[in-house]
């Protein structure tokens, strides 16, 4: 029996938990965004449609990120003992980190990063994918 990579397994479990919460909240916010869009149709004030469009784009990006995080967590737990299957973990970890960085960039462009707290939250979001990648790379080194 092969030894399980603890870094990969623990970070994968945390990614599953975080991804589950993210998906639930993302769906809730998506529904809210649709309702906001319906309200914007009935109130054609200047700029409202653009704001609704940005909200919807942000929610779709967030849902994609949490879905990738959730899938990466499941793949990581399943493959924590299998160095031969670690390539998919590495790819999913990189995609997850890139989606977080894209979110950071869009938040910056949209003016959302106006204080240290918002920047801290996004940077904190990079810690788990980084730990996941470290565990995956450790497992690859075992192969």
C-alpha cells in the first residue's frame, strides 16, 4: 500500500469544502443578479445595464472558479496515493490559481481593490491552491 500525500489530501478536502460553499453562494448571487437584471429592464437608468452585466460576469467567473476548485479537490483526494495520476492535479491547481489571479485583476480594473482588506481576501484565496500545487508536486517527485 502506497503512502498518501498529506499535503495534497488535506488541501483537497479543504478545496472540496470551500468549493461547496462557493457554489451554493454563487448560485444564490446568480439568482440575485438575474433579479437585478429584470429590475434594470424596467428601470432604464443610465449605467444600470452595465453594472448588471459586470455583476453577472463576475458571478459566472466566481462560479467557474469554485467549480474548478471543487473538482480539483475531488481529483486530489482520489489521487493522493497515485503519483502516476498527478498531472491532472497539477493542471487543475494551475487553472484554479489562474482563475483567482484573473478575479484579482478584474477586481482591480473595476476599482474593487481599494483597501488592504479586499487585497488580503484575494491573496488568502491563493494560499489553498498553492498548498494543493505543493502537494501535487511532492507527489510527482515520488514517482
